[in-house]
C-alpha cells in the first residue's frame, strides 16, 4: 500500500480512482484499461508538477518518508561479499550504524551506514537511525581498519541526529562524535559520503566528513532539525516550516554553498517510488567520485579533505 504525503493529495486521489477501476474490472467484465492508462498519465504529470516546486519543508517530509530506501537497502544492492562488523570493543553494539567490509564495483571498501529500520520492530532495534556513542566508536574503529588495509571508505547518512538520551550523554556522546569526525579527517584513503535521506547535526557530520559529499535530490542536510531550530529561535516547534525555509537544507542550496559536490537525481516522486533506480543512481555517483580520487597521494587526500571543510566555513562567513 502506497503512503502519500500531505502535499501529494491530488496524486493520491488519482491513484484511488485507479484502484477503484481495477477492483471494478476484477469484479465484472468491464475493461477499464484505457481509463487506467489515462489516469496513470495524469498522476505522473501531477507528480512532476508537484515535485518541480517542493518547498524545503516538503523536501524534509520526502527525506523522512517511511518507504524511502535505507542504508541496508543500499548495502544489499551495491556491496558484494558484504561482511558485517559489530561492536565498538568498549561497551556494546549499536544497530543504528551498520558497518562492514565488501566489494563495490570491483573495489574492496569499508562501508558505514545509518539504518532507521523499515517497520516498528526494526525502528526500535535500530533506534530510528539515531546512534549512541557506541555507534560512533564503532565507526571510528572501522575507519581505522580501512586506513590500515588501505580501503576506500563509503558512508551512507540517514539520521535525524545522534541519540540525545541520558545514558548516551553519560557515556560521552559529544566526545564520541568528535573522535569519529577526527578520524574521518585523518584518513589517508579516499572517502565518499552520500546523504541518502535526512542528515542531521553532528550525528551526520561524524560520518559525512569525506573527500566527496554527495546528496540525493530530495534529501536534507542541516545542523539541526527544522523543529529543533524553531524551538530554539521562537520557542515554538510548530514554526518548523518557516525554519526549514530559512535554513538552506536542500541539495540545491548546499551545492551552491559548496557543502556538497554533487546532487544525485531521484526517480519522479522521490526515491521511495523506485527504490532500485535511486540506489543505482547513487552507486553510479559513488563510482564517479572514487574514480576522481584514484591515484591521489595519501597525504594529499588528507590535506584536501581538511581544506575542503575549512573552505566551507570561510565561504559561509563571507
């Protein structure tokens, strides 16, 4: 069953009519195929019209869509011979961050990915993609492993932010995020990050500090959620739509600001409408990014990554 967002109501109404016609056709000798084809064409045109002018708040809704492909989907389709690695060797395993080694289009790579979970049980298991300190310490461990064995690092980001619970804070959440970010900066192997859904706060940056940062067309990437920003600025989370409009969180805004290098196109109506196509588009973009970094001196990879992020701050100040 399709899940439609609030602003997709015109499309939902058309699909409702299509389902009615299909039901009628199954229950009688009436052939409604021509009318169904016309309605499908109408739905596609409506989708194209809606998605051509999405607001930042609407893009946030698309990025959070429950049917959008998650980190595990990307790993399943893009990484061959994937071997998952668990635990931070200090406290526990954190299922919000998937980690492992495998082969990406002929290359041996290390992979890190946020995982939100696809159903209620999965979301609870993966903590809605919000990592605890153990997740970031696991990420650091995998990056150190990649450094040791000279493996490129691919990270897939989809999180509202780090988990803000008391236990996480007691176990050093801020320090764990900082150490993961530091390790990402220190790598002398190529690193490519892709914002596949929602990239929130330092919880996202801890995995997205890479040589190349790519972003799906309808993903969002920000220092805080629109709801959080509205709560801080106006003490009113209901003004999240207004906050989103002013935060420059969309892929087109961030490309102009130099925060990301490339926007990965999504299928019409968002990645959730054609998961396979969206994942393969992301895979092609990752392959191009890694090819650009081939042959680069290890020390140059490290210094260029640091310079990249320093340049962002200087540009935004100017």
